[in-house]
C-alpha cells in the first residue's frame, strides 16, 4: 500500500469478535485523497501480527495499544515501552472476555 501512494497511517485498531480478532488499518493517500481500510483476521487464542513501524512511524503507539489492550503480540518490535504504567500483561481491557470492576493482580 505504501508503494501505491498510501503515505499516511490514519489509524490501527482491533475488533474482538470472540471467534476471532481483526486488526484494522486505515491508510490515506495524501495525493489522491483516497482512504483504504485493510483488515487482518487473527486467532483469538494466540493473536500475533508483524510490525509495520518500518513503513509508518506512527504505528508505534497503535501497536503498543494493540498489545496492551487486546493482547496481540507484535512481531519485530524493538521498542518495548508500555503505554500503561501498571499494566499486568495478563488482562486485556478491550477484549470481550475482560470483566470490568474485577480486581486484577498487578505483575510482580
């Protein structure tokens, strides 16, 4: 897509359909003003996908969010900084299996 002129990463997010996860990439071509949406279906039990940070620098924050909020492993990431300071690495708040109000243990 980058070679086809989609030079701007608008957003990366994910959707939990319970039976599978979907990573959604929203790309924009600033010359033609076209927007393209790409979706990648992942196994909910072992979700992983390759990084695109080498193509779009803006992917850094979005990929960190995918990891911490959905539990998606991002292959090829060199930077491992967290968005959430006290994230336990076990529970994923944007997954449908997450129970709001439950006491979760912090990582030791």
